[in-house]
C-alpha cells in the first residue's frame, strides 16, 4: 500500500474550509487520483480557536502555531491560505527550508516576492504550486504552462476580478450608479467592506503579474503594472457605451511587440458581441492568444469557496503523483531568464472613448478637436447630446468661467477616435482638461474592436 501524504493547512477561512471538505468528504476519490496515496490532513492552523468551523476533520490537530505544523515530520505539503505578504511569506520560506512542498492561492505574495520564493524552492528541491492564485477555479495556470506550451503567447486579456465585473454588469444591465452597484455587491458578499483592492485594479494587477511570469518569463512588481480602477465610471458612460454598441469591462491585458511586453489594467470598451463582453456577474474569463493555436477562452467561477478549493486540491494531487515536480523543474519560473522586456503601456496603440462635460458655447468643440489634433489623434465619431442646466457645477469652475449665480449649460461630449498611441492620447486628455470650456477632467477608456 502506498504511503500517505501528510498535509498542513495554514488558514482555514472560506477557501481553507473548502479544501478540508474536499479532502474529507471525497477521501476515496482523492486517494484514487493520488495514485493510491491517501491525503491526510494532519494540521489545521487557525487564527481563532474559538471560532466555529463548518468542517470537522477527524484526527487533525487544530491550533494557532503554524511553526509547529510546518516542522511536523509527518507533513509533506504545506498549504498556505492566510493571504497577505508578511506572515504568509514566512510560512512559505519556513516550509521550503523544512523540506516541504508548498501550495498557495496567494497572488499578492507571488507578485511581490516570487523571485525570492522560487529561488528558495529550487535550492530546497521542492515545488511551489499556485493554480488557485489566478481566476479561482479556472485552470489558467496549467493551461499557460502546459496545454499551450507549443505556443508563444502573444496576448492576454482577462476579466480577473469578480467584484469589479459584478459592479460593471449591474451598471450596464440596470442603469444603476457605481455606488449603488457596489452596495449590492457588498450585500451579496461579492465585495469586502473595504473594496479598494478590487475596484482600483490592484487585485487584477497582482494576477496579471503572475500570468506574465508564466507566459513571458517577465518579473513585474505590482508597481510596474499601470492600473486604472472602475470608481470613475459614471452611469452615463455605460449608457453611451451601449449606444455605440459596446460594454465596459475591467481588463488585465498583456500585449507583445518586438520582444517587449506591455502590461496594464484598465476599463475597456468591448463590442457587445465580444466573448469577454458577455461574461456577467462575478465570473472571470481569460482570452489567450497563441502564435500557433490562435485565440482560446477560459471562463468560470473566479472566486468562492469550492471553485478555489478545487484548484488548491488539484495542486495537491499533482504533487502526490509527481507531475508538479517535473513541470516545476522545466518551467524555471521567476528565474530571471527571459527574452522579453517590460515595455511602458504608453506605446500601446488603441482606439479611445473620450467623454467630457463641456460648455454649450461656440468654439468649444473646435478647441477640443484641436487638442486631439495637436497629438495627431484622428476622430472617428462625435456624439453631442442636448445641453443640460447644471447650476451645481458653477461652484466647481475656476473664476471667470461663469457669471455669478448664472447656471451653466453643459453638454456631454463623447468622442470615439481612430487608433493612437496611449501616451499621446493621455497628453491630449491632459491638455483638454485645461480648456476654459471643459468642466473637470475628461473620462477616457481604450476601445477593443
């Protein structure tokens, strides 16, 4: 009979509970798929012993001392599910030093400290598996590293944050405001009380950094990835986008050109017929383009207890049968060896959507067009709706823009451009915001046709 494989589960929150359930409720299936080796949960490390648990694991030691769990000679795999980049890093390094394999779902840890962690794993001749770190239950890590290995990846577009996608879906489908959509996401448990990391693009940027390492070998720190969140999107933007035949999605994107890779996270206008445009609610999706296979789409639950736990347990099984050890050695992740370099997103070429509130006066449109022309940006179309009386805006305008107590007639001006460099478009938008006939900064997003 094959020997058992001891597991220490460090962190038994939502995902940890799911992992424990799979290993205990489907023990027979797990043993069969582990080549006859039984997977034994020997330690559950928790923060609060008094907190009720939704799972019971007979025979497992439940405690708060992760060091004791990692040091146990009966443990061969340490599963890190506590999150963050401080204690989690200590847990992973200690596990590797003790000769244990590691499974983690911690994208922030990998993005910030991947090089150090993977060097430690190679020195210890152990592996780090992290399928659950990106897109929850979608096997995108395996797909990039194994199934698409015959390809050079040339592009990645991903909806990698379910919270943002739920909010944008609600805004597009019901016309609700950003703030109301966020409140609904919090009520349903899709958003945290403090949703900053989700809505400002940070979470998607961490995941994109992981994908970029696998696809291109480039090491991108979180600060290397330019990001724009969704908090600045107004209900009028989703409405105008729909009028033009588009929907807005927060995309994490990687584009290759001349051995350079541009990485960025930002809202993008997608045609409603685009596969990614049809990903609704809290679901995730990743569109990968390879030079051999072309486009492939991976879609599913990007978070949640059981989808994420499914990926964690898949990694445990890969270690149990020896697959992970072979692929880890071949992949050479976070080794610094790559033929690609990071490129600034300023050089990425795209069409753009621009929306500004402008005064309903002669010459304002000409001034706006001149700002674009100065940066050699060509206009594809212009939408100018009826003027609306906006007395509340007068207090926000610099002196001299309006007469005292006089309402301002404002026009929402929407411009779609032809293809232009991102850097030039940003320069044009900056100049446009300084025009006396423009109220506040313009809102702009790239357009993917």
